[in-house]
C-alpha cells in the first residue's frame, strides 16, 4: 500500500508530463502558424511581383486589360450587359445607324462606340474636361461636349452640332466637315490596327492606350443592342454618301492589306495578313561598321544539324577584330518601343512605332541602355555589341544577332519565332544594310 508521499510524487509526475505535452503541443501549433504565415506571405509576394510584371508589360505595349487602368485598378464592370443603361444602348444604336447610312462596315460602328464609351461612357454630356480645369497643349481651356467629347474650339462644330449624336458620329467618321478629310476613314489601316491607337489618331488623347479599357464594356453594350460588328460595307450606300473610305479598309499604302496586330480585351493580339509593304522612309544601320558573319536560315546550331531542322532565326553582324570583347554601339534603325528585355542572352525586343509595326530582336549585347516601355527614336543607342549568351553556355564571339518579325507578330512569344523573317533583304531595301 503506497504512502501519501508516493501518491504525491506520482501526481506531480503526471502533472509535469501533462504540462510538457501541452507545452510541446503549443510550440508545435505556434510553429505551424509561423510556417503557414511565411508560405502565405511568400505567395502574396509572388502574386504581387507577377501582377507588377504584367502591368509593366501592358504599359510597354500600350495596352491595359479591359476593365483595368494602368495601375491594375478595376475601372469597368465586366458583368455588363445586364448592368447597361438604356440610354447607352440608345446612343450605341444611333451611332450604328449613322454608320450604316453611310454604308460603312460594322467595324466602323465598333470603333465609334468604343470611342464614345472611352470619352463619355456613351452619355451625351453637356460638359467635358473643362469642368476639371483641363487645358489644351496651347494653354487654352478645353471645350469638349457630347458623346465623343469633340471640342468646339478645335473646329469640330458648334455645341449644338457636337451634342447631336448623328452629326457627332459623322464628324468622328468623316471629319468635322463631313468630307472625309480628318476622321476615322483617313487613318491608315483602321480596320486591322489596334483599336485604341486608331482612335488616338482621331481624338488626340494624351494616352494612346486610353481606350483599351473600354473594349469590354462597349462590346457588352453592342451585344445588348444587337449591333452586328461583322457587317460588310455597302459600296452603293458609300457612293451615294460620297464616302471613299480612303485610308481605311485595311489600306495603309498602295491599297493593299497590311499585317498588323489587333489588341483584344485581355491584351492578346490577333494578327491578320501582311502584303509585304515596307512603308516609307529609310532605316539606320543597326550595327555600324559590322560585317555579316552568319546568314538567316538553316545551319547547324545548338547541336542540331541543318539537315535535321537546325535554323538560325536571325542574321549575325560583327565588328571586325572585336574578338570576345565589346563591339560597337547598336543603333535604333527606326522609331520603336521596347517591349521586353531578355537579359540571359543580352536581348532587347522592340516594335516599330512608325510605318509598318515590324518587331525587332537585338541579342548578345554586353551592355543594354534601354528598358521595357521606353520609346526610342531612330538613331538612339540600344546598347553595346557583345557575346552574352547564357542560354547556350556563353561560347560565342562578339556579334549582334538581329531578328526581324513581320508587322503584327506577337513579340510576347518571340521565343516561338512565329512570323520571323530574314532581316537582310528588308534592311537592304530600307538602306540600312552595309554588311
């Protein structure tokens, strides 16, 4: 039979063991909480970094996904058409009716309605930017009114005219004199180019990408209104209305269809055909003093023999005697906007902003002097010719690997080499080939 002291010792031991178990459990729970918090914070950081990269890429291409502003904040209700107001539908139908009376295709209606949404959310406003103190570049007060926010002080008509939906729509399509001298139909390639940039050429908004966020809500209104944006033009009506469509119907030069990218609501690009038009004006030699060391086309490269599909997707230009050091400065051949930097191989990818929208890739640069989203003028320095080639082990001599992509190619997937073309004949025709 145990004594009272033995029972007390046993009780203390049990109590101590229980306390240890509880302490261990609490410690384990605390550790799990810390681990979960670390994982959540890490995921949040990764998502934030992804979102920021996406915003920077969209800014570089002048596009914001429909329903967002340049900082990613939602600005449009993507649940429309159920939330669309009757007045917006009414004005959308009036715009479409005017375009149909002129014999114009559904694309004209679509662009005009997106414009009106971007300017006034499809409301026939009796005021404009002037109520916010906005001024024109010359310092004069803004005088914008109506669906398209056309300025009475800029020759778009009287207040009564710019607030008349049919009159304002004709002005947007044909110019303020309704003679085809200034409106949408004078914009080269208006049916195939990125909509927001086409509108920008008519409206002159400070931000060429401003109208991209209006794509989805405007199209929701068009759907609710039963507007057929695939409607073909009516040439007989166009002739009666005296509409020539010059500059439109996919004609940027010589009356032929141009290959360009149409930016969709989610910033993906839909590409149509290109007729080979190189545009006006000359380009600048991107690698001054360089000679051709390897042509575009089949060759044994990266361990793949030419006979088995090895393909060199660009042309190599090198400064004589540069060896494996720095070469010459690489020059912007034409006005362009940087879309991406691929640092592993010292690559800069950019899209021409004047003439046909060719895509360019400048690779193996030892020094890069530009950044994504930067606008470059012809003759600007991109970087320095080099031998940076991490993806192939860095075993290359100093040279510029130059790639060229047809107008409208999706450079966000440059690595797939879709619509890649031989740069040499194009550079020769543009007066930029000295190799």
